[in-house]
C-alpha cells in the first residue's frame, strides 16, 4: 500500500491550480499541488481582478483576508483610440488591481493553511499511467521525487514542457503574438487615474494600464509581430507616436525610465483551441485555453474553471460515472461556460488590433455609447 497517495495531483500553483485545490479539498478530496517556481514570481498578467474573482474569494471565505493586502479598487473603464476622444463607462461589478506575485502568494498561503500538500519548487517531468494509479516524476533540482495519485489536473499556464510530451495539437503553432508586462512608479506619470483601467491602441498593439497599489501601476500590452518591429521598449515609443493620449500620460524622460526597467514577456501566445482532456489529464486555466485578453481578466476565468472542475469530479464521485463520461461532461460544461465568451473576446481583439476595423467600430460605438456596456457584459460570461 502506498501511503503518500492523493486523489488529485495539481500541476501548477497559480490561481487556477490553487483555487482547484481549495475547492477539491473542501469537497473531501486529498490533494497535492506541485509548483516549479519559488513565490513570489512574476508572470505575464494585466493584474486586473474582476467581480468574478471577488465572488470566488467570497465563496472561499478569503475576501476579508484579500482586502488586507490593500488592493487598488477600480471603478471605471476607458478606451482610447489614438486621438483625443475616448469611450468611458463605470464598471457594474467590484474590481481591483494588485500585483500578480502578491495575489498568487496569497492563494498559495491559503492552500497551505488548509493543510493541503504543496511541493515547491518541483517540476513534473513525466506522468506514468499504471492500472492502479498515476505516478508523477518530479525534478526538485538536486534530487527527484515521485507522487502517486488517481487523477492529474494540469494548471501550469500557457505552455509547459509537458505539452510537447503529450503531443498537444497547438505546440507547433506560430501565433506571432507577444505579451509584455512591466511596473512603473507613480512618479513616471503626469496623470494616473487610480480608479480606472485604461486601454490604448495603435496598429498591431494594444496596451492596458491600471494601478496595482499606492505607488505602482501595471503596463501590459499585446503586440502582433507581423505588424510591429523592434524590442518591447520600442513598442512603447511606437504606441506613444500612434496614440496621443498614451503619450500624455507619462513624464518627459519615460523612455529612459523604461530602458532601465526589468520587463516580463512571453512570446508566441496561442489563443486557439486546446484539448481539455488528454491521456487522462484534465486541463484548466490557461492550459485549457481559458485565455483571451479581452474577456475581462484571465484570473477570473481561471478561478471559474477551477470551481467547474471540482464540481465535475464531485459529480463523478456521487453519480459513479466513468472516466470517459467525466471527460465528456467536463468538455460540455466548459464550452457552455466559456466558448461564446472567448469567441466574442477574440473577435474584439482582432478588430482593435487592426487600424481600419478599429476606427469603424469606434465610430459606431461613439454613436451608440450603450454598446460598450453590452460588450463588457458579453465578455463577462
């Protein structure tokens, strides 16, 4: 008999993985979380938390503890299209800005406080299926370890060495889309509206800015490498040249400041379809394709996905359904929850990254301003 055996091994300790661990633990399952990096660590993220995140935190009895982190409250949305006018609306849900490293650490601490096993740092190098259980071979740097479980949930983000080992269909796709994030001090801005998330666009690029604390703001942008040239710092200058409102935000020596900043980036971001279940592994969060920048926020979707997978496995246990039926049920419920929303978000993304279509769409929304509220609602699930 193997003593150190779990019902679930969750690969990845970000919001999807930790939220799944919390929900599964509360439903009576024995869970282990495996995270390859030491926290706090940076990851590509707009660092905007929507009402969905807040609802999940309340559901997990974590909201009051979250407020002690002093997140920045966000109440408005503005969209700038390269000239002096803009679209603006008040958000009809609670929203906050907070550094991703702080938030991830907060959730992982909540997992540990529940007594859930956490292996960190540890990178899963191999997943071996036997008749009785699944073995995960984990690289711990100077040594290795094996974890035994009944089921594996992959919550490791956009890409992982396991994707190629599992021969997932998207691994050789070239998207030409890069994401970049960095933090700026409040002193770098002429004006910084702390209560507002702002979107700025130009050809082949769009950028989001929001405050994540008393003195910091996140600048996060997506670039289409078919349309833009140069390094990420060049893209900031190009966006300033193409969007006057973006340029007005910053102090005169902003380029020099940016040149000295550490930048986090991810290349070849894939927004297309991915397998939700493969080789008996269940994918959630970004690894399941719950990733589309204009859906509101990826963290909210990831946490919703985590709740869904816990509900699916509770149903499997209570109804006694087999693995094949469970996989089909998960796929069906995932599509009901996310498919339409992600399609709309990706369609909007394609429009605003194209100068011609963006100008037409912007003019239409200016004539019918209520459309912007409808768009936000359609990408909130």
